[in-house]
C-alpha cells in the first residue's frame, strides 16, 4: 500500500465544507476588544494627529499613537536581513510625524466592537502638509527627484549586478541582436481572507498568545518577543485555518507588532481584522519593474548572451530585502543556455505600498522578459517558436547545470535536475502544435485570428535552511506529525499524512498532522517560496525513518530478534518471514511507557515513541514548467479567448497529484489576472485608484479556460523523496505565454506586447498604432 | 468597512415614505434591494441620518399592465426579469440585459427602479429606460410628477429626483408587434458594469419601414445617453443600407472619458460596434414580428 | 457619536432554528450571523458585495449577506453553510467539492457552496457554461475554478440520478 503519489482526497476538507473552519475572524475571547486603524490619506506628507475627540468618545476604549508605543516597538525590525540590501529603511509601527504611502498606519482606535472602533476612527483628525509624491521609478532615480527617505540619495535602496561569461564579446560576435523595453505593473495577492491578528496577554500562563495568518510564525514570534521585551518562549504564535497566503502573508507587518503591543498595554484580548479596503491599500504588493534588455544570437538562433538592466519599484519600505529583484535577476536565463549574461538592477524607493513577494515572486517578470526576447528573435529571424526553444533549452544530459553565478541562497546557482525539452514536446502535443501551425498557415486573412504561445520557466523551490518535524506513535497506534510550517490551503495535512502513513504501513486516517502552533516544534522557517512540501515533507520522511528505527529496535528487543528480520505491516511490527507474529504499534507504545512506579522494561531505549527529525537541503531544487496556449483575438472588440491551454510541469515526484493539479490551476488563474486584469494603479499624487474590487479585478469562472495538465518528473537528487516545489510554477509563465499567443494571432508589423497587464482597451490602442498584418509565413 | 450609525424606518405605505422624506430630506436615504447602497454605506461615503426601507411597502411590489403601459413597482427585483415569463415578454429589452446585471446573488435583491435611480452611467437598466422611453413616477408629500427617462439623469449617480421625492413606479410603453429590441454590452468581466452598453428599440410600419428607432448608450458619459434616429438615418436603414454608417455617426458625437478600464477611443469604437449590432438586431427582430 | 442607538428586534429562522435578537439598524446580516448567532461559517471577503464569500440563501434566493441589513432579513428563512450537512454526513454538493478538490484554503468555499446550491435548486441539469455564469460573482484565489465547476456538474449529476457514479 503506497499512498505517496496517490490522488488522496484531503483530510482538511470536511470541516471547511461544513462551515467549521477556524479562521482568524472566527476567534472570540471573553472581553475581546476590536481595533480600527487610521491610515494615511496622503502619499507623502508631514502629519499632525489630533485624537482628543476620539479619546473623549464613550464608545472608544483607547487610541494608540506613535508616541504611546514603547521604544522597543516603534519601528519594524529587519526580519529578513540580506547582504545585498545592507541598510534597509523599515517602517515605523505607527507613523511618527511623516507618512510615506497612502494606507500607512497612523493610529489605532480600540473599542468594544469593530463598528464602534470605526466610528472612533472617524473622530481622529489628521492634518496633512503634503509634499510631491515619488511614484515613477525612472523619475525617482534622477537628481531632481525629491526623496522618499531624505538620507537615501537618488531613492536608490540598492543595486544588484549579476554576470557570467564575457557578454560584451558575445554581443560583438552576434549575428542578430534583439532588444526591448519590457514592463510589468504591480498587482497584489488578494487572498480571499484578509490579514488579521488576535493577541491576548495570558496572565495565568504569563505568555503573549497571538493568533495570526502568518506564513512565518517563527519569524513573528521572534519579532513580537523583541518588541514586547519578552523571551521567545513567552510568546506563542498560533495559526488556525488561513484563507490563502500567496506570499504577502509571509512577511512581517507593522500590525504584527502593534496588536500584541496594545494587548500588553491594555491587558485585554485585542482583535484586528484587516478589511478589504485596508487590504487593497496597505497589504504588500508586487511586480512593478521596467526592463531594458537585449539578446544576442548566432545565425542559427542560438543564444550567445543576454544583457541589460532593470528597475525595481520597492515601495516605501523594505519588508524582505531585495528578494524580488534578486529572483528576477537570477531567473532571467530560465531553462535556456545563456553562456554570457550581465544584468544590473536598481532598487528604488517610492511613495507606494512596500513591495514583497506575491506568488511568483520576481520570476513572472524574469520569464516574461526572456520569452519576449525569444519571441522577438524568432519573429525577426523567421524561426518557429518551438524550434527556437528546442535549440536553446538546456539538454537533459547537461543537468546538473551550473549557471555561473551566485544564487539567492548564496550558493553557486545549479539546476539539480530537469528535462525541459521533454516538457516542451509534451505541451506541444497537448495542443496539437504541428497541426495548428499548418492550419494557421492556411487560414484566410479575414478568418479568426488564432495564435499560439509558448513559455518555459524554472523556479527555485525548496530552499533551506531547514524544517523540523516531531513525530510520535500514540497509544492507539496512530501517528502524530508535528511541524512548524503552517498551511494556507496547500493540503499539508493530507500530503504529509500520506508520507507518514507509507512509512508505517498504516491507513491514511491513522496519521494526524498538527501545525500552526509555535510550541509544536522548537524551530521552523515557514511556508513560502514553494518550500514546505519539499523541506517539511522531507523532514517528515526523516522523522519517520528515525521513528521506524526506534520502533524496530524496540520491537526487536521485545521479540528477541534482529531488526532486519522485522517489517511494518498494517499497524504492527511483524516478522518478515512470519507476518502473523509481531507486536502492534499500540503494544510497543504501551510497553515503552511502562507502568507508573515500576522500572521500564527496556531502560536502554528510554521512554515512549517520540522523535524529532529535520531536513536541511544542500541548496534549492529547481522545478520547471512549459505552458502552451492557443488564443483567438477578436480584432473588433480586442477580447481574447483562450481556446486551449496546456501546462506541463516537472515538480519531481508528486506526493499527491490532486493537490499539485490544484496548485497549477490556481497559479494559472493568478497568471491570467496578471495578464489581463490585476493592476494596482496609482495616480501621480500617489493616490491609489484601485481601492475596491470594482476596480482591482481578478479572473472569474468566465475568464479561466479549462487547462490540460501533465507532469514529467525528473526526481530531485537533493531530497530523499525526489520532490520539488509546486506552489508558483502555475503562475510564472502565464503573462509570457499569453502575450506570445496574442502577438502570434495578430501578426502585425510593429505590434509586440511589451507590457503586462493589458486590457482589451490597451490591446485596441496598440493595434491602432501598429502597421499592417505580417505575412503568414513569419511567426 | 462597517456602515456608520443611522436610524432605520420601515414604513408600510407610500404616504409614510413621503412623510419621512418630507421630514428628513437629504438626511434620508431610500433602501430597496440595497445592492448599490450597501457598498457605499460600508465604505462610509454615504452617511444617512435615517435609512428608509421601502421593502415592506406592498403597494410597491410587482408589476401590472394598464392601458398599453407597463407599470413596474419599486420593489420588483432584477431577477424577475429572468424568471417571470410574462414580464420577460412584456420587457424583452430588460430581459436581454438582465443576465449582465451583476450576478444571481445581487439580482435576487437588486431592484429595477433601484438601479435606474442609482444612475450609474455604465449600468444596464438606465440605458434600457432611455431606449424604452420610460416615464419615471416621482412622488413627494406634495404629490406626484412624471419625468421622462431622457430628463431623468443629470450626472454620474445623480438624478432629477429631489431630496423629498422618491420613485415608486416606472411606466414603460408596451411594445407593439412591429417593435424590436436588442441589448449589447461589453464589460471587463461577466457581470461587471459595462465598458459600453447599448440598448435599442425600433418600430416599423406595416411596410416594414422604420417609424422610430432609439438608441440608449451607457458607459460613454457622465449619464447614459439617448439618440433618436433622424429621418435620413431611418430611411437609410429601411432602404437596406449599412447600419454601420448610422452607428459611426452616433458614435462620432460621443466624448467618452478615459478611466482605469478603458480609453475614450476604445469606448467610442465599441459604441459604434455595439450600436451597429444592436440596431441591426432590433430592426430585424421588429420585422420578424 | 455616543448618542443612544436605535435597537431593533429581528426574528428569523436559520437552518431550521428560530432566532430572536435585538440588533442595531446598521448591522449587516453577515455580521449578525457571525457575531450574534455565532454561525461563523459565512465568511466576509470584501464587505462590498464583490467577492461572493458571504453568499447565503434567503427565502430560497442567493443573497450576499454583506449587502443585506439584519433588520431587512427580519421574518426570513435563511440557509447557511452550517445547514448543508446532515450531522456529519456531507450533502452531495459538499461531497463533490471534496472529491474534486474544489477547495484549497476553504475561505471562499461556503459562498461557492451556497451559490451552487441555489443554482441546483432552480436548475438540476446545468451546462458547464451555465455553471460558470452562475458562479462568476464568486471569487476564488486558490483553485482556478476548474475543479469547482467539475464538482458542481458532478453534484448535479449525482442529485439527478442518485446511486450512480460520475
């Protein structure tokens, strides 16, 4: 009985389907007070705050301003230090005299319920002495620009440079060079559950108990402890069900400190639930980058080099170092052989919401620019899009493949395993590529405008340094798995139960997976960057091996045989050559715990059946993917209809393909949003124009095509189960593949999509500016 | 996003509504289905002293036909346009527009008159009201008056209804056999407000020549707009010439704004396209009887 | 602010149980269900009627509970996600959601379940396009919708022909 790899329905589902979830806003504690936060209405201003009227209201319990905060909790610490951004500007927990983006927290109003708290917030008067806002990242880098932070010249937070080979020489020898200016605009995570925090100073336990929606509860525990001047052990962070993460819940926010601080000050439970209006203007965004890149190719279309620079809009503060632009920089070569590569990036402060990873995290940009350059080269050199990729993809025999520069984690960037040519061929088959190309060549000029796009990508997944897993066999013979990585919907309780059940040959429902409590295991990093499945999953496997060794040793002593004569079978340890003889897991636990007052039977083993295992990967494992889309463009309305969409992924060995299918589909839906809909828009004064779901649009059932998913597995050599992360592969290539398909459908001189997202109206304007249709032969 | 405090009144007669409006004036807001008002309350951009819930005034329920006029009460829901077969055949234009008004869970509460009175320039039903030549009954404690749809909308989210008045009923002329209708819309996503929405009605004489043709357009100005085809245009279409020229000519008079969702040029071009489609369809439906 | 607030009385039936409560006029039905009746299965995703997470069935019709005042629901009969299962036994729509992996984080799920239930009450044999149109007002960020659509089609089949597999 192997559960690993099975499409196991999820252990999580029953409670969620019956309305018995335990989400943050479902928590109710006696005496709990509610917070509403007054947020900046200006992008850049000196402020004066008058809270007298609010404090005078009978319905307001307290109003907390910057001056009320303890010195240890005035500024958010740098929770994710990174040497590439050595001197980050971190946000004040509450704005103190100056604001730097619309939505920045100014003060907190505490009341008996949220309605009253919002009434109180209405009574707070904020006077703004506004100053010109810094929004445009190119203008921000000029000497004439005002400064977001007066001590950061040119608004430049940091510069990144990556290089390998001799790029200038490669360009000197080039047969053909394509160059382009390619831009991506910011979007947001927009999980259906907004952020929220409940904090309670538990005076009986002398402990600050914090429930939140964190992807990184251990990071939050450390930051909260420091802010409250408590030992880490006196802070407990709990996550119940979390309604989606998508990266932006993986960071630390000012509220993560503010709410526990208020709970400590007032000695009452405090709840803050971010509402959607707050979320849209105050939860971290991602994606705005401007890239100016060029690609050199030889006469056959083989890539000789890529070079250029890009600008990254960092927003007003630094939530997570330079991780997004760094991920773009290292991911530009993708699964292609790029022998010579030089890229530079300026990271720029602006008066906008701080920027942090959102599902995809810099990689959609990297994939977009690389694939757009390839598409441009293919068109200019009259090489078929598939052929051009076949020519340039890293051949399977070249793995492990070293790129020649340092990766995000400080190691020499090396793709551990992969076979992207096989992904490409499978994806092309799924859309009947050859036949479609033939049809396309024969199609009448006034017929439907059908085009095909292809994009391939890599994703660094399963990064270190470690995850820890506690495992115990219970008195009833069931197994408990305890871990530090919380779930935001990824089905960890199911996938990890599959791994553990296999190890002991017990049914799926005999494994209980527990997470979301910093007291279950001592150490953890968190659930982000497609790492929990790989790293925690491997730690589950490691803990299970230790647990098996322990149980086998114990059983061997009980049965007076050798461990290699024993095996696990159906909840028992039995003799391999006579499976009717053995000892059940229950009996092992019972014996291992002995009787109160009596000596243990097998003292040398120590008590109980409980172990702690961990896994520390040597470096990232690389997932790869290839998406191919067929679209039809209505030249009158400029609406795009996705006729066919194929996604072929290499996530290594899959614990549960049902779950990975879900990851791919959800990723693609976000990617479609990133292509057509999801755009955070600021005006020149830094006012955010997309402040409701009427203006910030996401893909719906009507916008999502049916997707054909398939997998080609090259197991990772970097972990015992051969797994790779699956969390972001669906999202990364979508804007690239759809842009390519639209270009191909339209086939006009001078028309090339260079910006995402774009609306039907944008497409209309671009078409109006472009020349006549290209001849059919050129793709 | 919690509504600000307000008093709540649930009158049971039209007279009580009028009396409350006379008392509170601009400090009162009417709520029927609430599908447009509730978001504004949640965002606290609307802060009424008193909310007058007309949902329990049974005199405002339902619809009836009388002397060639369809009388729609203020509590009639948008969903009825999809479910009530008699209403569908009496109001084919609104029935065609209905699937594009929000979603099932908003249409089930949202009212026809509520949407018209909310006066979103990109909403479907105000366009229909214009294309159908609807008359809005407007009532206050002092009495009743009627405002033609063409005079009803005076700005974005603004109508000719004064603070002391409300709209208990809309009168829509019932179509005859030789009248055809069509509604065409483009929106960012299904159920969103229109980028451009066009409703057309066309009436023919027994020789199947156009007697009247009217085009309502939403999404292209601060209010929905209405155009009656001039005799030249009617002749041209009746003679079987291209509707496209007529559509282009109307579209060329439009000056749509550019916003987050579409440019002015796009909206104008789509208006031409949709007017063409809707007019053609309305005329052909009219001639099919 | 601080003035005495008007308190109104609300009687309604939720999932077959009669409730009688005093509420402030401005309280939304969603907050009333969650906070006054402790039925926290109905979730708030946007509070401005644009995500569908709070969809409940009021007098047989799908409604967004954030766009209804509790006082407006006085006298109504309401079904929420808590009323779908019979004890621990999932109903066919819930069962299909589980089988087809139509939920990940589960936050939007109650809204989808109630919208799908409303659809299947009026249309027992919807086409895929009808399912897509009906559910297009509900936003899900996790699933990409495909498995939700599959689940609703499968539940419809199962409810039409109990005992068959799909």
